[in-house]
C-alpha cells in the first residue's frame, strides 16, 4: 500500500549499481536472496513499505537487472555510467531522474535505500515514512542511535544532497551539515544495517 504523506507520495530510491569488487566482481544487485535476486527483494521492500514508486539506479550488470525487473509501471530504471566512481554518483543520478520525471505535486520526497542491506526490511521503511507523514523533512533510520538507511530527503533537499554527494559517501556530508534538522527513527528492534561487502558477509543472505 502506498501511503500519502501530508505533502504527497514518496518515491523509493534504490542504489543498486555496485560491482561487488570485494565479492570477486559479483554485482550486488544480482546476488541470490530468498528465491530471487537481492535487487528484486529491495524493490519489494520499498513497495510494501509504502513508497508510491521506485527508482532503481543500475551500474554493474545493468542489462541483466533490467531483464529480471522487467517493465513494471511503478519502477523506473536509471543507468549510472559512472557507477565505479562510487555511491555518490548513483545518488546524483537517481535524484536527477526523479527531479526530471516528477513534479512537486506528485513526489514530495525520496526514501534512499541500499541494495546490499537485506536486513533492512518493510518495517524500517514504513517507520521512516511515518516520520515524514508526521512532518519531518529529513529523516533517517537509526541503529543504537547511529544514523543509517533508509534516509528520507524531502524534495527541497534533493539539489543540495546531489551537489554534496561524492565518492562512496553518498549524502553523508550533506546530512552532517543538516544534522540538527534530521529526525532519527530508531529501528534497531526491527532491522539491521549490515552490508554484504565481502565473502564473509554472504551469510546475511541465508
């Protein structure tokens, strides 16, 4: 179910371009998880958590991801040719796509998630969206008080977040600059921000 916020619907922005260098070059989006692909699971989490539409930023393995995800009406696939330069380029590509393809009436915020965090599920997405419905313009899940994903950016923050995005830091610098405005939403009781980065982390997919 897509929830309407006080200002309109929220788009999920899934960063799924990583090449899995420490996984031997296995694109993270194409890792198998629960009978499908990790990227399919992440899209489903955003939909079921309440996002009205989903924008997926692709990079490594883009053609195969496109073939698997198909042409769902509520999913936009964006290819980032600069994905190897880091997550910041994917955030910029995703926000640019949302800016160009939506208007302030149809999409008032973006909820940013990472494809390699399989233990961040529907409940965490819904909890951060609830903070936005209650008025937050910047919000993020927290785990034991430490900020993590999902991160919600109201539309007026997209330009600044994209401009500040660099390398593998994503929106981190922008969020530090606006720390006082961020509503942290504790999610440690329902989710875990563990990343699938190395072969030792593949146990997270079982």
